[in-house]
């Protein structure tokens, strides 16, 4: 009986302990890159009281899981190298004569090198696929010494999430990089080539999100309590679920009514449809109306010769506002649900015929007026140097006019602290070389813009605390030029966010600004020139991380008003000549355009006032064609400086 009881106890102990395994967060996986030259934290879960041993590159660290099963070790700083195997073993000792029970994990292909956290909103998210027409020779590169880690979307209104959603480290190649951040792709490639060590690039970004979503709740509670209260509104899961359900149902009902009342769905897409009584319009002047909510149909007849008939092709329809369904000869070839993505639709073999073909576009809009975006490509592409442009003239007919949609779902990613909780905190304190922050477009309302500088300071302090690195380097990517050029002085949220970014980067010794004021596009909030952005980021990291003495973008050291002129002294010589987009303010604070010239390291501005109060440069949404450049070809940042 004693023997049977003893055996039963032993089996129960085995069952309890044998089912327990040492566990690691998503960030620790085979193929990962760990940061060289600094302490490397490794953490995870095990049974309470278990001893956990972590080994890497002949280094060993040991910890005991606490009462909640949490454990952490700090591996010592190591030089770049690899590939290595990391082993993690947990052991449970019992007072019986039974052998200790253990759990073991091995991670292979582990490298020591440099790790970069690339984060922010849609311009950081902009993929290699999106910018591929800009860099056709860059698309097929592969480099196993660059590893990509894509953090999946995740929000949490209740507090920091325990872990990321499932994801993995991947080697850089076309397939793995195609949907990855193009900035991260170009940054990793460049630094691996220049430094000769493994590069790990972590992308944690979400388009359209405001800065407050990326800041911890306790930080907001202390400094911006109104945002903290806003976050608390969304902690009622039943309320959020009800809002989401109601929004989805309202949207579905709107679409049902739209489709039921749209005659075009039954006939407008067909090649044989007689559109002779439709209205002819130019694609850039579709209507004199200010708004059309509902569906709008456009058709264009395209003549295809015998050489191209039946061939595969790509239809480039630029960028459209807002949603579109695009047909060729009655067949749906593409659909995009919102305004920003480029329309690049594949035309299957056999669809195009010799002679007359019809492209039909069904716009669906919930606000504003449908339009074709200017300065974008509209053409068939059959191959390299084999293209057929579309005309600007289309035939138009209204589909179904609708009231505004009442669908108002909850976007949790736009609520305070949700993304810090879901997409940043679960990675902390993973060791990184530096952070790239590209965000701000969603905070360009005037009130939000005024808050941006203190918010950005809080975010940087918050993350440095979370990652346990008080001097963690940040490169802040300044907002690019965007929207229509305006000659007269402007005072918009875009300029104020840029100024906040400049001021914060200037005052923080462990931060730098990456200028994009000359890399933007008038018609696209997501400009394509992401390789150039990555090059400027890499140059900033040369100073911040690699301690190199490099010439960065020019900065104003001093501003003086004297003898009817304002003289700005910069930290470097400038490319000589007249420069534009300078403004001075009179004693009432009203700005006017003024002339300025560059000479050496000074900018001399002629003042129409005896005592100007402030000077501005490039203080516009889109200071098109800025021409104040330093000796290294980098632009001068927009700024506003008060004069004494």
C-alpha cells in the first residue's frame, strides 16, 4: 500500500511538473539578432521556484522564477558574431529520490550585431512593395546578415500585454521584405554593408495612429490626465464590443442600400454597354459639385493593337479617392478600400482584345468628391519600356447617391496608450542600438500640434525607462513637405509639428533629426523616396551610436537683428546663393515674406521692420523646392526663432 501511494504521489508530481515548460516571449526566436556591446536581457516564464539557465557564446546566466513564474537574466556584453545557439533550460528539484525534471529550449542561428526599432505610423509602415517603382534595381537583394522582425497589430486598453502576437525573425530577401517597412529594409541593408555585422530590424508601426497611443498610461495620467481619462472610457470591453458591432452593422446596411440602388452593378461594367449618352469629363475635373456621397461610374475606351492583345499587363490607375472597383471588359481586376494605396492591378492573359477595350471604375465615397490624384501614373504596362498611357478624358454617370454612413466603430489603435501596451511594452527591455521614430501626421491639428513637443519628450523618456537605457538613441524623422504650395505665410499644424520635432531633437543630446522637407510629394502623404530617408537616418546614427564625427544637417546657432538686417549664423558653411521661404514678423507678430542670401556660414535677411520679432524658414505645409543646403547636401530644417 505504501509503495502504491508513493508511486501515485510520484506520478502526480511528474504530471504537474512535466506539463510545465520554460517559455520565451515572441521576440526571442531562432534567427534573431541580439545587440552587441551591451548587457543582453533575456526573460520569460517558468514554474515558480524553477532554476533557469541561459547559455550563449560560452556565457552563462542563471535565475530563479519568482512566485508568478517570471524570470530574467542579463547576459554580459559580447562582440559581434555568430551564428550561435542559445540554450534555455529550467530545472525543478524535488526532495524525493526522483531525478530533477527539466525543460529545455534551443534557439539556433542567433547573431550578435546591431538592432534597430523602427516605429511610428504609416510612413514607417510604407512597404517595399509600395516604393518598388522608385527602386526597381533594389528589389531582388538578399542578405542573410540582415534579419527582419515584424510586430503584428495589437492593442490593449487594460494595461501592458504579456507578449506580442505570433511573428518571427526572417532573413532579408524579396519575399520577406516585400511587405516590410521600406525604411527598415534600406536602413538594415546599408548598415550591414558599412559595418560588416549582423543587423536586426524591428518594425512596430501602425498607420494613422497618434503619438498618445504610443505612450504609457501612467505617464499620461501624470502629465496629460485628459488622455488618460479617454483611455479609461475604452476599458469597458462590453461597450467596445457593442460599438464595434453597431459600426459594422451600420456599414453593412449602408453597403446593402447602396448596391440595391446602384443600376451600374447590373450593366455599366460590360464591354457591350452603350455609353454614348454619358457625360465626357476630364479626370482631374470630374464635377463642379463639392461632394458626392455614394457611387460614381467612369468608363474609358482604350484601343489595343494586335501586338498587345491577349498579353498580361499591369494597369496603373495612380491613386484614387476614395474606394474603387475597377473592371476591364466586364471583369473585376482590382479593388482598393481607401484613398492612399497606389492602384496597381494585374490584367490576366487573354483579357485585352484587339481593338476596343473598356476600363470601368466604380468610385464609392463616404465624404468629399471622387477624384483622380494628379502627378501619378495612369497607363498599361506590358513590360520594360513597353507602356501605353491612358487618356485624361472619361465618360461619367452617377450611380446611387447616399446619405452619410452612420457607421462609427471604435478604432482602439487611436486611443491613448493602447499601442504602447500592445506593441512596445511586450518587447521591453530587449536590447537595441537605437530607435527610429517616424510619426506626427496624425497630430497636425492645431491643438494636437501644440502638445506634440511635450508628448514627444514624454515618449522618449517613457521608452528609455521601459528599455532600461536612459541614453537610448532616437532618430526623429521630421514630417515631409506635403499638400499644395501656398505663396503667402501659413501657420498650420504641419509646421508646428515639424518645429516640435526639431526642438526636441536639438535639446536632447541622444537624439537627432532626419530631414525630409525636400523628399515629400505634393499629392501623396506617403512619398516614395524612402531610401533617401534611410540614408539620412543612418548618418544620424553614425554620431549617436558609432560615435563618428560626421557633418549632419545644418543648424542655426545664433539669430541677431542688427542695422535693418537679421543675421543667422549656422554650424557649417552653406551652398551659396539666394534662398527662399524666409519670413519675418512685425511687432504685432504678423509674418511677411522677405529676401535672404547665403554667404559662408551666415544667412542675411533684409528686414522691412526696424525691430522684427521673429524669423521663420520654410514654415509651410509644402515649401516646394527648398534650396538652403549645407556643404554635405542636407537641407536646413524649417524653424521659427524669436528675436531679441
